C-alpha cells in the first residue's frame, strides 16, 4: 500500500473532501466537515492518523506494533498507523473504514437556515 492508494481509497468514499489546512505537508480528509484521516507527506515512512473507538484503539495498539497512539492528536480517540508491510492492505482499509464510519454516523449535517 502506498500514499496514492490511501488517497484514492479515501476519495472514493461518499461525501469526502480533501484539503491542506495545515500547509502543503498534510492532506486532510473530511466527511460532513469533520476529519477522519490525516496523511502527512513529510514523514520518513508512510503513516497516517485515523479516528478510532477508544476501546478498539487500545486493542489495536496491543495487537499490532504498527498501530501507535495518534501523533499530535487526542490519543484516546486517534491512532497513527505506520504502513510498514506488517499488516495487509485490507486490514488498513478496515481501519480507514472504521474512522470514516465513526465520523459519518456521529455527525448530522447542520440545519442552517437558508436566507
């Protein structure tokens, strides 16, 4: 799995927007205006941050050395995934899907009044 594969996988999901709000070195993927994945471009090894259920986050960290507490994130709710070949691409996609689903299911569109 490489950076383009992760990017393409995120962008094929419904309602996903890609931006660079922190500068040119971190791609941010959002659904319903909320971040579900951060993909830094300036790291030595390929890695990304995904949101995770707190209990599942601890379980994954205990089971997989490539899963770490979220770098620069709330470590209770975010994991950093190091893409080092130690887990399958399908498992990485599961973790991306979990993050996307947490955000997609957890945030309702705002009910702003139209002028």
